[in-house]
C-alpha cells in the first residue's frame, strides 16, 4: 500500500491521470485474494486527526498514550507541517502493528489511507485561494491483484463503501489547511503555529484541556449552544478544533474574536505582572 493520506505517493505507481468522483475503476479486495495483507507492511501511513481519534478509542488509550505507543513524528510532504505516522513493527517485513494472518485487526477503525487505497488523495484539491477542484489519483502496484477483478466502481462509490467520505467530512478543515500549505509551498509557519498544528491535529485530550481549562472561550464570541455541543460530543469537539486551527493559521472561517475580552485579559496580565515586579522590588 502506498497511497498516503495527504502525503507522497511513489510516482512510479501512480497512474498518470487525474480522476474525479465519477471516474470508474475495476477493483476488489477480499480475504482469500492471492495478495491478501501483502499491502500491510513496509508502508508509511500518515494519520489524520480522525484516524487518531478513532484508533485511540478502539484501543482504549488516551491520545498521548496512543501517540507514544504507535506513532513517530514526520512531516507532510511539501510543507513543514508535522504529522504522526503509524510505527511499523521491527520485524523482517516492517509489518503494520495491526496486521494478522486473518487480516486487519482494527478493520472497522482502519486509517483513512487504508480505506482510500488504491486511490490517492494527496493532491485532492487545487487551491486558487477562492475555490477548489477535487481530483483523485489511482495507485497501481504490481503486488496488488485487486485491479484484475471484475467489480467496477466510481471513485465516489468506492469512498462511500469504505467509509472514507465520513473521515473526509470530519477532517475537512484540517485537509484544507494541509492542501493549502502544500499548494502554496513556501508558507512559513512560526514554531508556535507548528506546535499548535501538531497538538490540535493529534491530541484531542490536550485540546479539550486547552479549551475548557484556560481563558480560551473568553477570547471568542461563541454561541453557548456550540459550547454545550463541544462539551458533550467529542466528534463535535474534534471538528471545532480543526475549524479553529484553520482560522488561527489562515484566518479562514467564522470565528469572531472578542476584542474587548482580549483587551481586558491583556490589561489584567499587564497589571499582574506590574504587581509582581513591585512586590519583588520591595522584597529586595
Ligand atoms: S491498519 Fe489494517 S489495513 Fe491498514 S495497513 Fe494496518 S493492517 Fe493493513
Ligand atoms: S487486493 Fe490490493 S489492497 Fe487488497 S489485500 Fe491485495 S494488495 Fe492489499
């Protein structure tokens, strides 16, 4: 398997044709096919925010525990954006930690890359600052026999069958950030922005603390109904986090900064710092 989410796909296996959701392809993958699980080793699987959320829930881990046990940090091609990558096992084939003789042990919760295969979505959208055009690519590797099967799909039918469309919907704002950063190429993010990008896109538990255990909510005019929703529903919190990330990095989206509240907080910080300075100077 080579088709990473928003990552590189080895050029030699890409069919040189841009596809749309209506393009057709022959493909079928099933237990018993001669190449079964051959695509589940020696691969680089970049994990999207929803992948991490779903897998850590499946494994009963916190975000931090999952990241530490199952991932290492890499970068998204053509950008400086950091991203967790699934750590392969240290065996001869560098197998996926979830592959077994019976197939994928986390099949219902497998990452987006595995769902999309053999379709690549690395350059899914051309970005011209106002509109985007979706397109897909097909990956054809010699070992994958699924291409020889009779079953025919449109790309959209394949995505829906594999549940990829649900992942794309939850990841939507994150994908926009990644694709924009890749398309613009030389966007320079500050170190703080990159840290924020990694935290928000990989660690929902940290983001929850960031929102509810700091002054975060005072800095924006957010509908109380939305606050209640993100408190009660983790998927809503995840979507909110990615939407906020897009707003923070590119100013896109409908967040409204509460300038008065920010000014008051800033004045309070200055006053507190002044008080500490005076106390220190009195004590010395
Ligand atoms: S997560 Fe599952 S489908 Fe994906 S590479 Fe690992 S075993 Fe294969
Ligand atoms: S058909 Fe392709 S995707 Fe399916 S198991 Fe074989 S190599 Fe993997």
